[in-house]
């Protein structure tokens, strides 16, 4: 920064008395700290979080003071960063129901910026306008600041605050479930920085054994020779769907439950790794065939971290067997790096909301119609894998989605959010029935294997499953992966095709096994990595990460790393 025209009184003059400094210059020093105190009282809810806020505020201030020596400018810069963090944290919570985390900085990428500028097209000009206001203001504070503080004491104070924050974060670690609360923005961000850096130093982004005695063979591209005709495979992401009859006392409409049954009349359970919101956890499960839980505290960012690093999954396995791979995605492709992640796992043609012409949250029929249209454009002789990602049953359920649809729907008589949820499930079932009819009409001679799954339970499910529990009790059950909170469904249907019987098609499976189930049901020969995973599945009776406290998953991750299918983690 260029030297100011009038650097103000020296430290000796300032020490002579505050009266000679002037009220405006004193206010320039005090105002950022008073504003920060008001923000702390407004956003931090208890003694622990306020302690974290104060230590974080000290770290920021003493950092800038050690760099600039001017407390007024340092306080203003610190306040600016805190305000920006809070605004971004609230924005993130509005979009994905979770506040900002230090890992957001560790895995920041072009997709994140692209997504923000896509959903807020005027954001670029807002940033430029803010810069034009802030830069002159900072220069004025540089000129007005009457004090000069030595760098060495400031650095010592900063290190003391860092040490106190580290000790505090380890002594009272912030529970992961608190990230879903819309408060405590700065304290949670700072404490997550301590735990995230510690976890990264200990095991990197993904847990794996240090060494493995076995080795996986890397499959050859042309080594897949399935017996018989290969079916087209359609995998359907049924947003927030589960059999709500798991909760006592919920009234359901007549005929409810048929949507969860497979071609053989069985209803099977799918154990997801998220509850209430982050669909991308399950997206990682069903495409990569791996567990998001292996990423520990980094699991929330799993698709962003896995992009370009986890080159293993269902689409790649099917491409090895001659399949064309397509994905229909209901949001912008930059969201949670979905486009990059899915192409890494083998998706060749990725169509996001913009490509499909989605105007807002669209009913399931919109994506099914696009799926039929895209399938009609493919060569009939080439088998097709299509991933159809639905979104109509996404929260919030406090408002009626597309009132023009199902106008004769009658409420069963539950609380409003449950009745709206059931209405959307009925819409999904009707749209799926129409899609099956469309497949039979447009492709009367082609074989199809269709696999549907619920990606997670809705956010209100814990409160109807255990209505007597408070938020802390629900949080503990979520943290301990109570199966009742994570069980949805998976169903297998077929057209002009008889699904192959396999011991892998179990009544209850963990999410990462779905790619294996699909290949087995389709009669696709397994590559060495999926063959090894099948043995784990049979040993562990459908469990993956939870088997042997994660030992099987860590060993398998090491095998994939040694085979070059996972790298950079």
C-alpha cells in the first residue's frame, strides 16, 4: 500500500494522551470492535460459541495488526471478513441447509465460483461495486488511525489466541450436526478449521489403510463379454423418498406402498448415508460405489473432493461393457461439482437444468420426458445407461408444489408437511407409471432394467420417527447412524428382461453396494474391483462402512489407491 500523505501522530505522541487524538479517530478504532460485539451477541447463542468468536476475532485483529500496525484499519478489515463470512454462511444455509465450514476454503474450486455467479448473475457487479466503496474507506482509515502497534507483541497475541482456540476446539469439539443450525457462523467456522486441519494431517481427505498385502488387477477396456443380451439400464434418483409407514400414526392414502416394491413383489431397504438434505452423498454412493463416510469431516464435500480423483464407478464399469452413459441432473452442473464428479466416474453426456431447459423445480414427468427424448436419439444397437435425477419431492413441504397437478388430491389428515409430502409421493408414483408406459410404447422390443432408490429421508422424518426427542437427541442418533433415520428403499423393475438372480440382491443394502446390485441383476461381468467388493458385501451381509468399524472400507480404499483408481487423496 502506498504511504499515506499524513501518517498521523507517532506512538510517542499518541501515548501522551487520548485527548489530543480527537473523537473521530478514537471512534475509527473503537467502531469495528463495537460492531463485532453486537454481531457476536446476535449470532452466537451460548458461552462456548461466544468464546470461540472472541478468540477468532483476536486472531484476525492481531494478524492484521502484525502486518499493518494500525488497529483501526485492522479492525475494519477483520469486521469485513466476519461480515462476508456470515453472509456467505447464511447463503449456503439457504441453499444446502448447512453453514460455512473451514473445508469450504480447503476445497475451493472454479465450480464453486461458477455456481454462485450462475444463480446470482449480478453478483459480479456487486463485488466490483463493493470494492469501489471499501478501498477508499480502508485508505481513509489508514490515514485517520492515530496509533502504531509494534509487530512482535501483536504476533505474540495472535499466537496466544491461536493456541487458546486449538485447545478449546480439542477440549470441546463442535458436534458435526450443529453445522445444520443457522447460527454460530464464526465460531463454528473457526473450530472446524482446527478439526479439519488435524484430520487432514492424520489421514488426508479419505481414510485408507497404510498398506495392503493384496492387489487389484486393473480391468482391460475390452475385457467385458456378458452372456446374452445386455439390457438398457436406467437408475432413478427418487428425491427424499421413503416408506413413511416406518413412523407410527401416519395416515396414508389407499394403495400407498406399491411404489416401493420390485418386480418380484418384495420391498427392499436402502441404507443411505445422509438424512434430510445432502443428496450428493448418495450420488457419490451410487456412482462411485464407495462410502462418503470414508471422508470423515470432509464427507459434506465428497463430490467436490472426488472430482478428478476417484476414477472408479458404475458408469465406467458399464462403458467397459460397451454402454453409452448419460445423466440428467435437475440443478446447475457446477453445484457441488456435480458435472466434474459424474464425468470422472464415467458419465459421457451430462445434461444439467440449463441444458434441459428447466425453469425451476420441475415435476418428475419433465425429466422422464427428456429421458425418453434422449433415448430416442441413441443408436438402437448400443446399450444405454441413464441416470435420471429427480427433484420434485425436495423440501420445503410447507408450500404446495404445482397446485395445478393432482387437483383432486385429498389430504389424509396428517400435519400439513406430511400431507404435502404424501401428495408429492403420489405424483412421483403416477409419473413413474407413465414413464414405464412410455418405454413400452416407444421401445417395444428393447430390454430394460430400471432401478429406483430413495436418496435420503426428508428432513422432518426424525421428528415423526421419534416425536419425543429434542434436537440434541435427534442429533446424537444421526451422528451414530441409527438405521431408522437412514433407511429408504430400492426397487428393481424390468421390461422385456428377466433380472438375474444373485446373492448380492439383498433385502437390505448399504448405498455403496447399489452399483454392484445393478451389474449383478443385469448380468454384467464384474471387474476386479467390484468382484472384490462383492466378497466384502457377502462377508458383511450388506454392510459396507459400518462393517468391522470401517476396517473393510479402509482396506478396500487402499486397494483402489494402489490400483491407481483413486489418487490425490
